C-alpha cells in the first residue's frame, strides 16, 4: 500500500515511511492512503459481528499490507488497546459507544497507543531512539505520554499551553517515567504548533534527534479510529433487530468534533462500505465545521475558551484529509453540523441523565443533544430562523436548503451511535451542576497521588526550544 502527499499525489511513500515521517517537510503535505479498499460482505453481515480487535486487524492490514507480518500486527493490536469497547443502548434507537476504557480514560488512548507500539516495532532494530513530538491538549498529552511510557526506544516531547492542564491531567503526567518530557509553553496552542512545525523542519535538530510527529499530522492514529466506527456500526446493525425491531436501520453517527480526526476516520469507514448513512458534527462555540460547510471556506479565527476545551482547536489538516475522501458537495450532504454553547452542554448532560438514567460526559452529551434535536425534526424549523436566531446554537439556517442524509431517510428507520469520548468523572465542574454530584473517579485515577509536575517551562521562542532539545 502506498500513501500519497495530498499536495502532490505523485509523491508516494510506504506505510512505514508515512508513519515515521508524519508529513512531508518539503511540501507541508500530510499523507493519505492511495486506496481505501472495501469491507467484505462477509464481514458486514457476520453473525455475530467481529470483535474490535479482529476488525482493527482487518482494517489496519488493509493499509499496511505485507509491511507488517500478520502475527506481529495482531501482537501490536493486542497490546495497544487490550480493553473492550462497550456499546450501551440508552434508548431503543440510541447507542453510546464508550471509548474511555483505556489507561487515561479518554478516546485518544486508542490512536496514541497504536502509534506508540507501531513506532517501537518499526524502530526495534535501530540504536537511535525515536522522539515523538506533539503539540497537545491536556487529554492528548496524557494519552501520548501513557502510551509511550509502555514502549521501548521511544520518547515523548509534549508541548502544551500554560494553564491548560486540569489537576487530574497533571497527576497523570507527573506519575509517568523519565522518557516523557512535558513542556509548558508560555503561550497559546498555536504557539505550540509553531514550535513543533519548526522543529520538524530543522535540519540541525534532526541530526541530533529522530523526531516523529505524533499530532494531527500523522495518519497512524486515524486507522484504529476507523476501526471503531466499523465495529460500532456492525454491532448496532446486528443488535438493532433485537433491540428495536428495525431490520435495516439507517445508522447515524453523532461525533463530538474539534480536531476532526474522528470525523475523518468515520468518513474513511463509510467510504470503505461501513453501513453508516450519515453524520452529525457536534461542536462547541468554535464550530469550525459548521462555518466551513456553510461558508464554503475555512476562516481561521481566535479560539474561544469553552468548558469543552478538547474541541476548541480546529485542524485544517483534517479538513484537507476529508476532501480527499469526498468532495465538498458530498460532505455537505453527509454531515449535518450542530453547535452547542457552554450552558447548553451542562443542560445536555442533565437532560440525558434525566431522560435515560445514563451518566454521559460533556462531549458525548453534545453529540446526544444534536442527535435528539435532529431526530425530532430540528431541520424542519430552519426556514423560520431569523438572522439573529442563526447566531444561536443549533444547525446553521443555510442547511434548510441542503439535501442532507435526513432528506431521504424516514425517521422510523433511524438509529444513532453517540461517541462518548471521556470518563464523565473527569469533569466535576460540569457534572456537579448537571446531575448534582460528580461520578466516582476510576480506581486508577483515584489512587494517583499528587506530585508536582516537573515540566520544562519555556517561552514561545524557537531558539529557546532548540537549545533545550539539543541538550537532551
């Protein structure tokens, strides 16, 4: 399998090179698979459906081909996420895919774990260690750090903005071994990204360190995310006839969206033949996909700080990837954008709990509310929206004229998969006003003893970062 540079499809590399390079430093282009392949009918209609581990093997094997022997690939998969992915029906037509059962209780454990074990595998015969460099939100930093701490021959350089970590995230990072280097940048997330971008293009630094990008640039974390969409859809397809008597359900995936890696993975899964009829992009006040799909272009603007910070920073990289899978007009039909403000997020958690008894995290609650609103006819009221009302949360009024997936699917056939991306106990400031009490922390987080996080404090100045990095 070849992977092409999206800025020049004539530039093609192997799977290994795509992972180890992360992106093409000469063109700035990221890599995408030259072929996506198709799921077999035998897999789609297997009774019972395959496990997440078996589906991960089939999906990833499709992209790495013979570069990794079958036994080695299955070993990598068994190690990077040895946990189940529960699918909980919370109403007859709504399923929650719980993605928070990994070591840091966040869905980023899945992609970070795969990348870490993949780097260990590709570097096993080398004497020089790999340094995985990432501009990271708190959740991504924790997931990458935890994953890298379990492998050999790989270090992690984690650049995050000052003041962006929660107490739980600091505790997780402070409990990890010496091959993890937290770097607190006195600036914004964009400042962190700029430092990483310069480092990955710095010939002098690359002579000293074997740097690999571990953020949105690298294609590897997207592949197991593609697998969990396939797994969820096939499981719901199998269960639907028993749970709600819908023989041929139209499956809708409602996805909390920030960097849009999950939405990109979902689109790859659909293109490969996964029985998903459409998508909802559930966003916060920054609503980048909503703006993009309605305005027709991506306009970068200063991020608004919200109570769902993992969704605050949009990634132009994944917008470009999405356009490699479907053209813009197809994406408008496949994705219904929906945004919620901070107060609405608290209300969403409360409403889900009151109506279903299920305790959902803020990100899953956004996806749940978006699905509920659209399922109950929100699209029908768009034409009555005034320009002033269009600035309020919900679906952009321009979508009244778009022939989306909802235009051709009868409500009685709709079934939804909601992504719950984090353990709800990680958000006490939202859970307490929403449901009256924060849920209990998982034992692993509860037992973490507070230690001061020994991060490297650094101004957003590349010369200072380079001097530090060269001293490693």
